[in-house]
C-alpha cells in the first residue's frame, strides 16, 4: 500500500519513509508512525509523518494496516 492517502495511515503503523536528506537517492527508512504531519487528505509525494525515533519524512510504503 502506498502512503499517498492520509486515511490509510495511523499512529503505530510500520512504514517506510524517505527523509528530506535522502530524497535524491530515494533511500528508505523503516519505522513506526508517531504523528501524522500532513493535514490534507492526499499528497502526491506521500503523507509526511514523524516516527517514534523523531525522524520526519514522507511515507512511501505501508507494512502494517493495523494501529496500536
């Protein structure tokens, strides 16, 4: 599942994000969603989230569809 729709993303989900510094290379970082930062329902580059470790990036792939 891709990360372009806000309705598909919940705190506690395991996701792959692209950090701002990795946008050119497309390197993915795996983590658990803590906060959803994008207010709009969709975003073409992925919904921006904060992971539990504090990193911020745009969701590229969702690994889990259940929230905690």
